């Protein structure tokens, strides 16, 4: 049924978003790009076709620069009325946050088929006639993640130019932007997981993972990185401190797949706020739990399980794989916080993590609160 997924995700008595009531439109097909300040800022690209708006969530601001490839997540169709929507989606509703119209206009389908048919075939060629974006673009579907991962790329034409639209129109002092590279590269051959899959995983897990990274040195990353990423000196090494999603995605794009954090914060590097003990088996993990006086938590790790508890006086800080980090460049399994009654499940695949979080939440969050 048309727009059924759009309808399923929304409560129209609570959200000001338009209902799924069909509208007719004559004339050239329209497009809109909405700047969406949800849990993670993104730009929603919508192309009119067959009475609906075909939609992608673009992870960073679209540009006129053909050298920049934008990750775009194919999402559910939206009603035509959504092309005029702007306002606040209330907290607790799907996509909660401020929505602003960033650009709009008409577009020309450059392909031999309809936009809908082109989506089925994995490539959409079109030409935008907007206020900010003009000229030819292509959306190309990547492998993995059920066909949801696409790339938005500006084609070389008379409108093409280097730099981000915001940088050109507003300020040259804006923070450096991230260009995703080698997205088709296979990182985990056994599972056929590409770099695009890993980028998408960290984009979606960032809100869950960042509280564990915040204010802590990351120990297993290269010492060379941009000045806009905070750092700390520890044992003669310059170590990054990942405070936001942009910094996280910089390192993933640079090749990092796992993140080892320090058990002490930068404000007190000699005093860890939690301690870690490894266990190879569920029985060993339960034994450690009984030995610990006070609250303890457990997560999966590359050698079995890792039990976390409040650090004792005099304990030294150490390294631990960050919750929700992949294990390494050899394994696409995730270091997953679990409940004590889940010890029978020793491993979590990257593709299963978000569904589990929606179902059970984060049982370890109090460690960093």
C-alpha cells in the first residue's frame, strides 16, 4: 500500500507532519532538500515521482563538488505535501527535531525510465534546478544493508565547483568536511561487508557509542589527525579524544574499524573510573561478578566477555574496547553490552545491533553517567 511505511512510523495527532492524503500535481516534477536536526543532523533529499516523494537521508550537506561522495540512506516514500513541510517534530515522535527547507525547485529525470524504476535498478540520474544546487547528479546504490545505502555524487558540468555549499556561501573558516573514500572496498570478505557498510554502522550507532568515547583518549588510532579533533598527551603519545560523530566518522573513513578507550578520563588520567576483568566463559564471568562487591556490568569481547565495575582506590587505568566497537579488522563482531541473563549469546553481528538496542536498550549506560 502506498505510503504505508510513512503512516506506520507517525502519530498524526501528535506530529505536525502532513498526513498521507494523496495530492495531485501538474507541471515539472519537484524536489526538496530539508535540513533535519534530528538525533543526528542530516539532509533529506526528496524527488517527486508517481505521486510521492522518493526520499534519501544524506549524511552531510549536499555540495556542487564532484569529488565529494555523500552517503545517502534510502528511506520510505513521503507524501507530496511533505515538500512544503518545515517545523518541529515533537520529542518522542519518529525523527524528532527541527526541519527546515534547505533547498527546493524542479528537477529533470535524465534516465530512460521513471525514478521509481531507476531505484529498482540501482542508479538514478537527474538534474536539479534549485536555488543552491544546480546541474546533474547521480544516486548509486551500494552493496549490503538491504540496498538502503546509496551514494549521492555531483556530475561534472558547468555548475560544478570545488568546496562545500556552506563553505562557499558562508565561511571559509568552517570545520573540515569529510569525503568518504573507497566505499566499495571489501573489509570483511567472509561476510562480504564493505567500507560503506561499516560507515553506515558507525553513523547509526554513534548516538549510543559516543557517551563511552567522550573525554577518553582512544589508544589504537594513528597519531596524525586534523587539528579540529581534540587530543591529549599520554605516555609520550598524542592520542585523539573523540567528542562527536564527525570525529568518529573521520577515523572510520581513514580506516579505523575498532576503538580502544582508556578507563580514565582526560580530566584525571591517573584515576580510572571503572575497571575491566576478562572472562573466557560465561561461568568465569559469573564467578568474577560474585567476587565484585557492588554493581557490575558485562559485555562481549574478542576473548569472551569483559566485566566492568567501579575502579578501586589505587587501580591503574588500562585499555578496553569501547562498547559498540567492532572487534578488529579481522572480525565484524561487535563488543556488545548485555544483561547478565544473556551470557549464552557470546557474539553479536554488526547487522543485529540496532534492532537489539531498540528492543532492550543499553544495559551499561550507568557506567558513564
